[in-house]
């Protein structure tokens, strides 16, 4: 009786552990990137900021130093026509490989495993800002939207996940959860300041990138092939990669048609990424002298 209880409790504990790890990773850790206004370049404030950057770097925290005209600009960030617009990302081919280890206790239908996965993933898109403010479209003022927002996820991804499955004949139904690693990039570009052509009168370019550690959760179905191919199985799997908690901020100074910086501080843009839905099919090979159907 005690053995039966332990065989039931072990998979249940594994399920709880998988979802706890995924929850902790989706609910983000304290930020690894900070921003500090530091006065003009070469000033005492700028030197102190660079000391802080070196200290924080010891703990893998990135400090972005923004040189400004002083305290007034630091405390009064530029706010002009705040609004947002969407950039749709295209679909992507997903390809890669998985390496892991599974264990099925004798006498049970439960299968426990851990997997590492990596591969190619590239989602990207761009769109012009159709607005000047939240209530004022570009078309009401001039003819040509000229602020282009671009976003990209990839070119690759990685995962470390735990897996819990239930075997039924040659089939294995399973759930997975753990950590995912993916890079995100975003940029803002305005290269047109020809007012007669319908553009605005400033130029600006900003860009930034991050590699994010986040949570992933999903599941799938694996099917063991007949005995003559007993080491092989096929699978279909869905995984969700969460990206919705962190914001990537890019900033830049606007340039006038004369080539001089526009006063009043930098323009900053917040870029939010939604989660990624993935679906894939795969072929697995199980190593070892003895490979049995589930």
C-alpha cells in the first residue's frame, strides 16, 4: 500500500513542480536593466553613473546611462502626443532539436522526463505610426506617416522543461513546463523631414534588444512506432512562451532639418511583446539497449 501511494505521489509532485517553475518564470524577477539620467557627458554626475554601471555589472545588471541637460530634463521627461500603435508580426518556420531523458517507473503508466530544446524561430514585422496623438491621425495634418516601428523575435530560441506524461498503449499524453530563452529587438525610425512631401520636420532613430528568460508551458501527444522501429516515435506538440510582463524601452534624440539636436530631452518608446504560440511535429529516437513502447 505504501509503495502504491508513493508511485501516485511522485507524479503528482512532479506536476506541481513543473507548474511552479513555469509560474515563477512567467512572473518576472527584478529587472536586469536599469536607466539613469546622468547630466552632460564628462560631468561629475556622468562619472558617478559610470561607476554605478561597473558595480551593477558585477551582478549582471545592465545600467543604461542617458546624458541630459541637467535636473530639469531628468525630472521632466519629454511627453508629446502619447499614444500607441500595433506592429503585427508574421508567422515563422520553427525547426530545431530536443535532447532529454525519460523514466517510467515499473508497474505505472506515468512517464517523467526532462528536456533541453533549441532551434530556429524568427518573427518580425513593421508598421508606420498612423497617429500624432491619441486623438489626432497623421492624415488630418499631413499626407505621409513617416515614423516606422519595427519589432523582431528571434532568430532562435531555447527551452529547459520538465515533462509528465500518461502512457496508454503506444500513446503518451503529456504536459510540459519550464524556462524559455528568446531574444527580442525593436526600433523606431523616421528618415523623412521634407515637409512639402508630407513628412514631419524631425529625424529620429532608436533601437534596442534583450535576451529574455521567461516561462513556457504546453503539452502534446507522442506515439511509439511498431516493434520493428521500436526506438522511434512521432509527436505533435503545442507550447506557449510568455513575453507579456517586460517592456523594452528605446530612446533617441530628434534631429532638426539643420542637423542640430531638438531641445527638450530624448524621445522614448516602450515596446511590449505578446506571448508566442508554437506548434510542431517531431520524430524522436530513444537511445539504449532496451526501448519499450509506453
